């Protein structure tokens, strides 16, 4: 399950690791690089990519969405929606939900997450 805070923390994680990499490059230039530091950076990258992929997959697979998640990760693209009380497949909460189709299947949100977090040979 995902929410706005998770996306924000992912972005923060990516920028922190980028800074660490720059620092590491400086250390390397001066001959102070360490294997442990490199391992730490690689592990952090792997973890962040895994979380990012999970977030994208959640949006991709979601059949239902509450209107908060819909507005956050998609674009409302129909005149009106049938709404019922059920589980939102994005945030996992029991709420008034509709089909993710009504929010363009989150295409815009998926593109945004992929774009802002696109780094490190992310395949
Ligand atoms: Zn939701």
C-alpha cells in the first residue's frame, strides 16, 4: 500500500543516496574510498528501487481507489463515477471508493513516480 508520505520519503531517500555517491566520488579522488561505504550505498540503492517498484506495481494493479488516492496519483477523467464503500487498493483503507479507471488508471502518477525517481539503470 502507498500514500503521499511514502512517495515523499522515497524521493528524499533517492536524493540522500545521490549526495552520498557524490561524497564517495570525492573520497575516491583523494584515495580515501572504503569498500564498506560503497556496499552501504549499493544496498540503499537496491532498497529504494525495490520500494519504488512496489509503489508503481500497487498503482498499476489497483482496481479500486478512494478519491484521495485518485486525486493524488491520477487524473479524474469521467463525468461521474459509481461510488461504493470498500477497500481502496492504493492506501488500503476502508472508504468510499470507485474504479481506478475513473482516474485514468493512474497513468499520470506512475509516470510522475518513474520520472522523478528515474536513476541508476532502473530497469
Ligand atoms: Zn486510498
